[in-house]
């Protein structure tokens, strides 16, 4: 797991927590910020996956 994958998955988890807290408390702003953070984390993790795959392919 590379740096981007780890950071992305961490941001994704953090965003999910914020989203859930926002839903439970009825705070739409926190909920939307959580959703945005979760999506950003998914994108970063996906970038890390692609980067890892490219590195593996270049070694072959």
C-alpha cells in the first residue's frame, strides 16, 4: 500500500464518520462536508491504486 492509498482510505473513513454524525445530529453542513471528504478520499485512494498498478506493470 502506497502513501496515496493509505491517506485516501483514511480520508474516506473520516468523511464517512462526519457524514454519519451530520445525519444523526441533523447538521446538513457536516453531512455534506463528510460526503465531500469521503469522495476526495476515494479519489486519492483510486489514484494510489493506479499508481501502484503502473509501478507493478513497469517492473514486468
